[in-house]
C-alpha cells in the first residue's frame, strides 16, 4: 500500500483518528489517551520554540521505556528536530560521547540516568530535561529557564479555550530529511551514529502496514519490553503500534520471564516482539517441565492422540502469553533450534525477523504462516537481499541489502560509511547466510565471529552454541579459539544446580559429559577440546547479544 510521503503525517493522523482512545500506559501505572499525548507533545513544542530550538537541531533522549519517553520522542520528530535516542544501559562515558558527538542541544533523561551523569562532561548542552515531569535538571539558557517556568501560562495563552484535533499540525518532513541518529550498541564496543532519514521510517512503516496491521485490529493491546532507544523496539513495538491506533503498555522494569508472564496475563497482547532469550526462558521454565514428564512425553509421540495433545500444549503456551496473540516476532539473534522446533511442531504462531540499526531495522520477515524453521523470513517490501557466494543455497556468504530502508551513512564518519555502503547502494551487513530458492534467508553468524579450523575449514561458533545451549543445565555459552583448539565457555544454570545440591565438581562433570555428547554430533574440525565454567551471566548489549569481545581472553 502507498503511505503519505510525510512520516509525521502518520503520527498526526493517528492522534486525530484515535483522540479519546487509550494510547500509552506505564505497566501498573498511569495511562495517557491519544489526546493526552497530543497535549504533552504540544507543551514540549512550546519549550522548544521559546528556548530557541530550531528545526534540524539534535535532541537526545536517554531513559527507560515510559509513556513520557515516547511523548518526548514524538515531540522531537513532529517539531522537525532530529532525535538521538541513547540506550539507558550505556555507561555515563558512552552517554557523554554520544551527546557530544551528535551536537545535541538538549538531553531528556529518565529517573535513573539523571542520578548517574555529570553535566560538566557535556559542555555544549543547553539543558537537561527530566522525562517524568519535564522539569529542568540543568539549564544554561535563560530562554529555556523562562520557557519551563512559564510553560502553563504559555500554553494557556496559545490555547485560551481548548486544545483539540484541529490544533494538531506537525512538521511535514520530506523523504531525504534526517529523522534521527541512532547509535549502535553492537558487540565490538565501538558505537557509530547511524543516520536514518524519513524515507527509512516511512518504508519500515509500509512493511508494518502490510505485514502486521491486517492481523491486529485497531485498539489492540501491545506489550513493549524492548528498549525504545533500539530500532527493533522503536519500530516494531512503539511507532508502528502507535500509528495503528493501538494501546501500548510499557514494561518499565527488567523484563524477567515471570514479569512478562504476569503482564501478558493482564494485558492479553495481540503481538509480542521479543529477543530469543526471553522466549527460551519462558518455554524452559513454564512448558518443558510439563511435557517432559513420562506420561506426556509418551502421549506426544503416539500418532493416534498426538494432534490433540499438541493442541492442548499449544493452548497452554498461548495462555502464558495472554491467549490473544496473532504472533510472536523474534529478532536480534537466532532462536534456539530445539525451542523453535517445539513451537512450530505444536503450531504455535512464532516467526523470526532479521534487521539492523542501519536499516531501521527491517530486512527480512515472513509471518508464522510462511515461517521456515531456521530461517528469518524473506525480503521485506522495498528491499533487495543477496548472499555473496558462488552457491548461495549451500555455501554461506555475506548478506548484502539495498533499498529504501538503508541508512544515509554514519554521522561524521565517512570512512566507516564507505566500508559498508558500496557504490551501487548495497549495505554490507557483516552477517553470513544462505538463501533458499524461494527467498528464505538463513543466518549462519557474523563474519568477524567466524573461526578457522585446523584444516582451514570455516567454523561458525553460533551454530555450535545453539546446540550446546540445548544441553543439560547449560544456560548460555561461547565458543572461543585458542591456537587450533576450540573451547566452550559455559555459564551453567546455577539456580537449578544449587536447588539440586550440586557442587562445583558436579557441575564440571555434567559439562564435560555435555562436551562428549556434543562432539558426537559435530564434524571433526568443529569438535570442542575442553569446557570452562563461567559462573556469571555474560555481559550483553540491549538486544541481548553477548559482547563477545569481552571474552576473547577469558581462557
């Protein structure tokens, strides 16, 4: 379908069409209706206008997901300023670097970030605004101070009688206008500012309108658990659902399996967008103990009753997620093959997508009805995808893509831009994959993670890790290389181990047995020489990818 050329007109129309409907809720907190969001946006616009913020100025936002974070972000775009979302998990030094590098004039901060940062490290900021109530943490501008202290009077003067739909009129963007600079979290420790134009935003929204909207009725509840400062959560959980006119519930705390299950039971979301780790933990904790009992295991493998039993198990999984799902969309990393096979075998509506910050984010997606195990879908609307390989169906090669979703480049970094964007417009993802004849993409891993076996064969550590993570009491793992040997670095399920009274020697023996069993399934050049116990959970990016670079010297 064709969308308006102005992305902000989609926001404007959504507000007008859904004026009196519920829009944004902090889970177990207050709810903003669409007209409340419009008024918050208008007040932030007044602060911008009276403090000298101009169209094209950079506005940074750093805080946990919340209704007010969402309102501040929408206000930034609809004013014509350029948003700079910052992951709230970033260390203060990273926040300083991004604020300074992006030339941000204002910084919105959440409750936790406000206590952690030092304004002196960001000397060019004109002010810091506290997200929950728009109060000033810092003002270096008399105009900003005046605007905030007199905000209600300025608002009343502008709208002496009322503020209604007819007053909602936002900046009309053009496709090539810069919308935001989103700094990658990445697994290399180096953050680059991805410049995303409004063309990228509108193109991603066209995908959402075609892929999700026909299956999710207006006014549906949606659960937002991914960080909105990351393009995956921002596009799939927030912007698209807001524009659809849906009611978004923000999990304002760490999304543990128990909290997610509790929230789903109350909210009954129509769509859940998640990273693999969340789904895997919920299934392992809430479903596998039930189906691994001997009676249930036998029933699931008896052809006569197999379908009925699977339908019952499918309903149990649906109920965990609220019972109202169209589908669960997983992205950010590969889903464990055992979990994936189980869910597809019972007919559960799960699918994988694939994307990057540099494509805002979508590259491939197929809904659960076209999902192929191990794949992450087919190219989305407006995008071409190729695997650079002499035999793309069988020999992994780099995944490259071009189209309307691709970034303009990296902010102030032409060298990095040139390294990934070629002269024909292809974005080189750095990911390895294969592609079936019908266009389904299969990710094999990152080029930089690929290891070279003793005999020169390519070893894809992610594929070994998927298998290892399915074994007894393995919580997560990393495969690293020492000389010509592969070593498994394993974080065990310590809670289960302690509950069973197992000591460290017991755990080591279990992991050694896992290594022996794993090696039976691997080619000679992929076999694991030894395993090392890592007692703590691995450090991760906001999208829950392990920061591999931290562990290269762990053994």
